[in-house]
């Protein structure tokens, strides 16, 4: 008796060699066992028979679907087909390991000798992972968690497209940073360690783009400097929110360009948050600003003088790192120009002023102050006559 038969799991997995009856009246019986995992792909059980024989398939139990065959029994004779007889079975996922019997019987119609093969199939449960986590995120967002219920004895393998796993690889929960705008996915394969039965599921994730504001404006300013402009490129679909430390926004709040007055010496910042109105995706950037101190000159000198009075001095405290520039109305500087002290001759009756601009050489920060001066007329004395 010579007959070669195959039983193939998943199109090419399980091979069986069975003997069929040839010649004198006789029979043989072969029993085999096979562990399988149910999955999306069905299992093809196939034999290569001897030409001219009859075949009969029988599957016992419940919880499967015969995709080929009129029902759970598939039969074929030589007159019906000369191709390989087979049956395709899709197993349901059991709660616990479940046993089925797949019978194949081949008979020689001349001698009525036959062979039987019985395959005891144990269908092991496959896991059923279910991913939870947000389906819409913003580009560059960090710390986004995705998880599936944890089952002792199972292992977990994750695959993320559009982002990368920052924590939790190999566990039932991962943390993801999304760095690529567009369609993304989170996929997990859960495997039963004891049986290697595995299930892979995935969820789609939309990664919305975030804006990329760039602030332009002065990085070094002077205390009390006003009208300093800072801006970022405008997008009409976006909104803008500014925060300034060390200064005050005097115009442009809520737009892509602001005007600032700097009033606190030291380290300041200009920060903007640009948000996409439709998705609320936002990016915050800032630039540092050095607020340099401005000098504080104080002029001392006469506030009331006489017409043609000469040699009147005016001064402000001296700082060797600073420069001084004077302007006098109603009089003439006769000495000290460019220093912290000048000498003035007053020559015009009425209201005059003494003004000084003190400038820090290293930063060009400057302050200008002035004082008023009253220039009184001198009396017009007549000639003295005597007898």
C-alpha cells in the first residue's frame, strides 16, 4: 500500500504521510496531533491521493467554519476532479484550548481497501489586545500614552509610525513623542508566551502640524527705552499671545507684532505662543533680552542769573565710562564742553535752559535732562553828573 498525503496548516504548515489501501483487502489507521492558533488566515488541509480512489473529509466539534466543501464534510472522487482534494478550515478563537478531530478517509473502489488519518487539532486561544489612547495629536507633543490591558504570561511588542516610543517598550503601556505631521499609527502585537499564539492590532493617529514662530527684534536694549518692536511671521489662521518680562507691551497684543517699553534693568525675555485656531496645536518660543542700565544725570548750578553774567558753572556727577554732551539756550558755553562740568556766560534776557545728555560708552544707553534758568536783565544806569 503506497499513498502520500499532506495536511497543510496555513497553506503550507502541516505535512502528513498516510498510507492508503492498494491490492488485497486491508486497512490502516494513523493518528496525529497538532497545536494551532486561530487567526485571520484560514488553514488548508490537503492530501495528494492515488488516482482513482475515493476520499472523505470529516471534522468533528464546533467552533470552526469550512470555507471549502458543501458543509463540514468534503468528499471527492476521481470522476469529479483530478486536482488535490482539500478542505479549508477557519478556527474560532476559543476561551481555553479546544480540541477538534479532522478525519480523512481514502478508499480503493476496486479492492475496497482503505486508509484513515485522524488529526487531533488543539486550537489555543489568541490574545485580544485593544489599544486605548488619543487619536488626534499635535506634532512634537511628548508624553502621549497608549496601552492595552495587561495579561500575565503575555508579551507585548509595539510599532509606531509618525513618532517614536520614549518609554514602556516591551510592556503593555508605552509613551510616545509624535514628531512627523500627517497620518500615523500605533500597533501592538500581543503574544502568549506558552503557545506563541499572537494577535496584532493597530489604531490610526492624526498628527496635526504645529506652527514654527521665529521672533525678530533687539536682543539688547536700554532701561526706559520705548517703541521697541518684536514680531513673528503672520499666519491669518493662527493666533498670537505674548509675554514680556522686564518690560511692558504698549501695542500689538494679540497680533504677530508688539511694541515694548523696557523698564527693568537686567535679563528680560520676549515670548510668543502661536496657536493654530482649528486644531489648538501651539508652539511657544522666546528670546532673551539684555536691559542695560541708563545713566541718571543730575544738573547742579544757578537757576537764576544776570544778563552778561560770566563764569557760571553747571555740572553732573562724573562717570569715567560715560560721555557728556551739553546744550545751553540763552547763553554760551565758554569751557568744559564734552566733560561733566561746563562754564557758561549768559547773554540773553529771559528764559534759558541747561541740558546735558549722559551716554554709557559701552552700550550707547543715554539719558537727557535739563534745568530752566531765569536770565534777569541788568539795570540801565544813567550817567552821573556833578556841579
